[in-house]
């Protein structure tokens, strides 16, 4: 049984973990699949004799996401002929990895998480900028008399211009997310947001140009501002967590000095072979795990043990990759390289722990789909009761239905 953590790139707004888990778990040989939106990754426990990593990647791609490969430290990735790390060729993720799916979300291709956070921030500020005058000019149930619109425009036409500017572009990511979720047979919170924002805006546009009725510009705009604020704060936290994991991944040095053909040469850490002799001088970071062959020194192992005092190392002692040599020079034999090093294993365990779910979270995942379904059913039932049973006018029944959808959406917050 093998456990693998894969980075999933795609929708910047959230990783639709339900869709990813459903598609991956459906594969023969997969015993467990747990996706984590915070780390944008999925941990899969599977039988290597039944299913391989390529099949897992295809299942993730089928959800509309892009599998960027196994999360590994940069030093594990091989170097290309230009001397740069070739992450994509070896299934590892790094700062040069590109996210083509970001373009679908209204971003430029290959945007990093920090750029996506800024984009979400910009959408929030644009929505807020136009929501303030929408709130001022809206009648708000007759609580106060709004000021006269500028340029001699009708009030509803002025609210249409403000609402379109403050709703259409800022809410676009949710429409893309909802479309993809529906294609995967999932009713997630993006669907509920679109149901509220989309129907409220469309009905308001209709009442502006085609029929007399209630307008929801202010309700939709204010609701969207709160939703965008929540997602912006969430993405900031997610970016911080991602940066912390990346810092852990890259603790090991990119280069190592080894003995080959009787000479000392410097090679990428990814090219150090098991059994080779590695030379360490004062101040060097130890590239891979191994056993001291000659010499002695003090090694700072605080990154592993938390102990601030250096540990004495002599012939026969074990050294760990990413620890720091403080004083003497020594040579050691590489015993564990690449994904077998202690650092790589620590990263793997951290990712698996991060992706594991508490029973309450599993319950919340199931409840979220029912929440969307219940909101839709109640909205349709409202229309059926008022239009067919009570006999109210069509426009009045539609108004109450849209009201139910707009009110149900804050549950997604």
C-alpha cells in the first residue's frame, strides 16, 4: 500500500475537494483519498499493483483541475540541460510551475498564489467601491429618501450601471466554479453563491428594462462584498500556509560536494547517488542523510530536534540532510537520497496530517451539498405555492422565489 500527496492546481477560489475525492476514490485500487483546500493537495492511499500515479493524475484532470505532481523539495527535482530545475518532468512542484487553469478564472496563465490573492483583493475593493453608492441610492425599503441620480438618469437605470460594475466582474470566479462543480455532479457553495447573486442580478436587470418589479441590486452587491472579503482572507491564510510548507520543502541545499573518480566535484543535490562520499566543510548544509566515514564536527540539528546546542559527530555517526555543519570538516557516505531522506519523509507526514479530516469535517462536507439542495427546493416550493396554489401573479411569485435564494446564500459564509 502506497500513500502519495499530489498538488492540485486549478480553481484559485477553492479546491473542490468533494469532486476530487469522488473521482479519485472511484478508481480501482484506491483505498482512501482526502483533499485539502488549504494546501491545494490530495493525499491518496492506493495499491500500486492495481492503479498507478498516471491514472490518479488523469482522474484529477477529469475534474477540471491540473495535477502538478507529487509535492517534493526542490533539491529532489532533476536539473534540465540549462541548469534549471525541471519540476514538471519529474512530477515535483516548485516556484516555476505554471497554472494554465488560472486563465479560466479570469487570471493570466501561470499566476502564483500571491498574484491570485491580489486578484481576489482587487475584486473585493471593486465590489466595495460600487456597493457604497448602490447602498446610498437604493430606497432600502423606504427607510430614507435616496439622493437624485446624476446626469438626469432614472434611479433604476443608475443602479443598473453601478450594480453591473460592482457585480459582474467581481463575481465571475464563482460562476466558473459553479459551472465546473455542476459538470462534476457536485452542489457546492459556489453554486449557492451563483444561485443568489446570479438570479438576483438577472431579475433586477429584467425589472429595470422589461417589467415592473422589485430590484435586488443593493442586496446582491452587499452580499457579494462579504463573500469576497471572506474568500480574500481565506486565500491570504492559504498563501501563508503554502509559503511555510515551501520553506520546509527547501531546507536542503541545492548543491553538494561529492567524490567522483578521486576528485571533489560539485553536483546538484538531486544527483547525489546512494553510497557516494559527500564532503562537508564548516558552514555547509548537509545535503542528504548518511554515515560519517572520517573526520569530526559539531552539527546543528535544531531543524529536526529543536535542540539549540550542536551535536558532536564522529566516525560511524548518522547525519541528517538539511542540518548545518558548525565547525570541522568531515566526509560521509550517502545512505538515503531523494524522496527517502528524513526531510522528505517529514514533509510527507506533515502533508498527510494536514490532509486528514476530523469526523466533524466529513459531516460538514456532506451537509454542504444538502444545504444547497434544500435552498433550491425551498425556493422552487415557494414559487409553486404562491403561483399555483394561492394564485398570485407570476411576477410576485418570482419575486418571492428570488428573495429566498438571496436570503439562503449567507449560509455559505
